[in-house]
């Protein structure tokens, strides 16, 4: 099973071929802003990193279920699409940058050495709806109060 995962990593890394050939990752290297934004530029990767940081570990199946649910997937075909894209594209990219690693003993993916470096960026992106939601709530309270008091 691990050999299949490694082949998938090697096929998908493109410019990072050097790391795959040497069997290394970028765990010890600092993540540049460009790399961080590239990694977090995809919603599926953001969901995976956030899930692993919150839960500690997960199988590929659990991650695919989480991402599919977040995307509103309603059928088996949509779930399979998510699973395949995670397996072939997103997880290998996160593994190359040391954000996730495969723990063979547990048979699960765990946060890598660079995972916590992405946490501040995830916190900012998850709060982007707070202000509009608060404003909408206040507007609803005002409109409800006005209608109850009969001022309209």
C-alpha cells in the first residue's frame, strides 16, 4: 500500500522531483509565503489540514468523507471524485511540503512538521464570514423588533 502512495507522490510533484527521488520531504525547510499560499489555495487542502490539526490523525477515507460532506456531496460518485483527487493530487502535495505524513504503524495520515505553520492562515480564512454574519444578525434583530413593536 505504501509503495502505491509513494508512486502517486512521485507522479504528482512536478517541480519537486528532487525530493521524491531522494525520498525526502521539506519537513526541515521553512515554508515560503508562496508555498503556503499555493498549498492553501485549494479548499480541499485547507479542509484536510484543518481536519488533521483538529483531530490529530485520519485515514484517507475519513478525510474524503469530511471533504465530501463539506462540499455537499450527495452521492457515491461525488465522494469517489473527492477521494481520487485527494489521493492523486492534494495529499501528495501536502506530504512533499511536510504538512502531512503517512504513519505506517497507525495506517493513517498525521500532521507533519510544517502543519502547524499553516494554522494561523487557516484561522484567518475561517473567520472571513464572522463580520457579515454579525451584521446580518443585528439587522434581523432590528427588523424583528420593529415589526413586533408595530413601527412598520
